C-alpha cells in the first residue's frame, strides 16, 4: 500500500477538497483493486482495468475491460487519472492511450508513470526477488518487455491531445518511492509497512507529498481542458450515470449487457452485442 500512496498522494492534492471530499466524477484507468481509494478513503470513483487481483475497494465502481479504446462517451468524466499504467502499454500504442484518457475527460486528466531512469531500480528489484528464490512479479517483467518510456516520450504523449494545456506534476522522491516498494514487497517488511499505513495513513501521504521532486524517476502530467464543462457521469449518482455513459469500443452504438463477475466487477469484456 505504501508504494500506492507514493503515486496517489500528489494527485489527491489536486482532486480532494479541504474536507477530503471529491468535488466531481473521477475515472481511474488501470486502477487495479485499490486505485484512488488508497488516498480517497470512502470517496466514490470508477476504476477500470483489464484485471483485478482481489476484491475491489468498497468506494470503487469496478469495470473490467479489454485494452484499447475506452468504453465511454467523449467527456464522460470530470477527471480521468491513470497512474503507472502507461509503461505497461506497448510503445507504439502509448500516445493513443493518453489520447483516450484525454477524450473521456471533461475537465482534466492526470497521467503518471515511471520513466526509463527507473530501469536500474527495476533491475535491483529483480535481484531482490532472485535472492529470495522467488519469481519476480508480472509488472516487473512487463516493464522489461515493453521498455519504460523516456521522460521526453511521456511529455510528447501528454502534449499531443488537442484542446488541453499540459503541465508537469512533481512526483515523490525516487529513493523514498523505492524504499516504499521494497517495504511493500519484502515478506519481512510487509507486515510492518501494513501496520504503519493503518496506524497513520495521513503521515505517509504528507511525507511523500512533501518529498515531491521534478527529478523523480516517476513523471507526472496534468492536462487541463481549455473549455472545461460538467461531465455526464455524476459523483452523486455514480453507478447509474456511469452505465449510461458506456459506449461500445468497437462500433460506438450497440447496447452493452454488462454482468458482475466473481469479485463483483462489472464485466465489459463480452458485454457488446455487435461482437
Ligand atoms: Zn458494438
């Protein structure tokens, strides 16, 4: 959980008001089972991913989809975020991935991912797993398979969508982020890290936020629309308005037949009648 907070703490500052409340509708692309809930607590949001490795956080409306076009109308959500997902997209599809995030955002989008300056850290993590005689997790192999994007490539992908102004978002210090990942993944440190997060969640969010540093291996961009407008999906009627904003990623017009899967996620992988 600590390494989740390193990613989400700077984004929480942008999205939560002084009372810790989300102002409007939020889509988290590549959320996994926790996503924004690691900093947002009970604030409702929509998470979409190709896979959930555990029960989704109670605050999340979880949608299971396939890679490619997002299954939503243009400008469906006020804010769309995607943290540490871009590096799992094949290099040739990364600009299109950011364009999709921007397309479904009515006000702003936030894109965060580790850049290729983290390649040495990935190597160190692989050696840590090897020393313990364990297989490195899939996300580490995917980093190697696709190659982490350069700082310049992330900047170019975030500058590309028309109708937006892009500005850089400083992310937490690299060493601190690495230590958080080690604490989360080392079997002996894991219980301590969990207990610490449960005891003082705000402390860790503050620590990571205060360490934000433009030289971090993790790069962040905020894309703001020149003409922001209220989104169709509303925070106060999240499930119904989300279902109404669904659009077939293939034809754009056919009706979905979503079903809940075994962990309670709304399964859109076979939900479209045109398939
Ligand atoms: Zn269709």
